[in-house]
């Protein structure tokens, strides 16, 4: 279920979670009642660098009583170490850029 989005998309009662970016701040919002206490969730993002979005989504879900069991992303930037912000949650990365002859 797709229930968390960038701020300003929803109409109705929402809860929000602000987070820091490398270049500023942002927030995520979720409809109140979109996730029930005790539900298990997986947080998936397209790219993890600092881990800010995954961390904010995890905090938002946990605030309503959901159990975040793991996180995943399509692209992970290993050198940035965003996984440290996930409080021990497993992070699965589909693609990690690698260096070949000094280039990524």
C-alpha cells in the first residue's frame, strides 16, 4: 500500500514527519488511519544516500504503531552510509555504484 508522500499532497487529517536533507529540510505525510497499530510494514525508496527519507518514513509509521520490519532501495550509495540512521533495521539495496578505474 502506498500511504506516505511528500507534504502538501493530502486533503484531510494527516500526520507529518520532518527530516533533514543534505541541502535543507523536507517532510513526509500520511493519512491518519492509513496504517493500523500492529501492522507490519516495509519502507521502500528509490535512492538511499543519507538515509533521511527512509528514517523519516520509519519514524512516521512507528508513531502510529506499525512495525517496520525492513527497508529497501533501488540504488544505494555505500560511501554515504545512510544505513546508520535506520536503527538496526535491515536495508536491502538492489544496485550499488562501483568504481572502475577511478570512475563511478
